[in-house]
């Protein structure tokens, strides 16, 4: 059986879909997947051994230059790739307007969530087959329910990301031992723990002889990481690295302390013990899920209400 998955962004959302593919493998012999994904996150589908082909999109540039000849040409190429294979099933596992747009371009019958289940209401108009999925379920369970309903088997409560680590890349730098990864960056200010708190945490770890690595995804995050790392010789703000190198670093870390962002979910995927700090996020819907995952939610949904002492008291390492 050959299945095309439409799930474009973001990093954490893509990781939420991995257990669904693992479960499909366990239920359907010789199943394989192609996956349409934004090029910025194309490493993630490549971690799952059931994924054969990755079809990359460039939605950020398309949105900025929707009517340019380059964007139209790139979009047509993606359309041709999607329609070049006679898939047994095409499943939109994102169910928002971006993915629904590609569903419209597909010559195949596409399965997605119905009007009461989709993340963005008009998306359901793009689907030939519509599935009702309870919105109160965690995102991982919603993905498992959708794929199971689409392909005809019963989902379980098990979570197995099922990844292979062969594409992880050891960075050129020598990694210290032991080390903790601090994921201080997040896409929204409401998900960012204050810099002063991170600095106090780094000082505490320094006092216990713990090395600290701080990854970043862009220049602004790197400047923030360098500011945090400036309080300790044992703290290093990593230069911007490919995701497969960051995955290697998180996989080999002794522990992670994370903001509410995609790399927090990566720690769950690779089973690295982690503590994730949350503000307004409903952890029952999209919190990290896996082995050795601890959550702290700020009072009144405000991450600024999480104290350094509260974080230190949750750490098993010092």
C-alpha cells in the first residue's frame, strides 16, 4: 500500500504524526509513505523508515511572492510530483488552509478531518472523505485516529515514534560530558521564559559542574542564547546548526530543559529526559508526550510565573 501524507509544518506538529505512521506499519504489511512537507522541516519525515519520498514545499516564499513566476513554477512542480504517483490513499494530516490548498491541487481523493474537527474550518471543503476526530484528544492521538480511520484499522493508546537515527549528524565540535541542553527559544513571547531566569539556572548548573549547550534556530535566538551563556564558562551558545545535528546533540544529552517549542518535542521523540516550561499552552492537547517528560505550567497560563527554584526542584540531575 502506498500512502501520501500532507503535513507541512511546524516542527512539533510533524513529530506528532510519527507515531501514526509507526502504528500503520504495525497494522498493514508492506505499507510505505510519501510525505509533502515544508522544506524548512524536511528532516523530520526522513527520520521515519516507512517514508520513501519527501516532497518539499516552500510556503513561506510562496506566501510572500504568490504571483511571481518563480512561485508559480515551484507550485506546479509540487503539483506534478503529487500527481505523478497512483497513491492508494492521500491523507491530509494537517487540516488547515495551507494543506487544504494542496489537497485541492491533487488529482486524488483526499481524506481529512470534517468541519467539526479541522484546525481551520474551511479546510474540510478540500476533502472527498471526511473523518470526525475528537478535538479534546492530544494531537498525537488525533493523528493516530485520523490515519487509522483513513486506512481501516483500530488505533491504540501506545506511542511509538518509530524513528531511525541514522540520519542524525554528529557535529564538528567536541561535545562536553556531561551536558544539558537548554532550549531557551520559542516562537511566541508568551512561550519564552525570561532571560534573567535562564541566566540564574545556568549559574546553578555551573555550580554543580554541569556543561550547558544552547541551540538556536535564527540570528535573534542566537543573540539571546549568547546573552544567557555569558554568565558561565561552562555554557555554550551553539551556532545555527542543521536540524539533524541538533537532533544528535539532544539525543546524546543527559537532560533537556525546554521552552514550549519544537525541540522540546524532539527530546520526547529521542527519549531524552526533559523538563518543558509552559505558559498558555494546553499540555493535554499539545504538550510533549513520551518517556521521562516533565511539565511545569505557569500560574494563570503565564510562563513568567515559573520560578527558577521551581525548575531546580524538578531536576533529577543536580
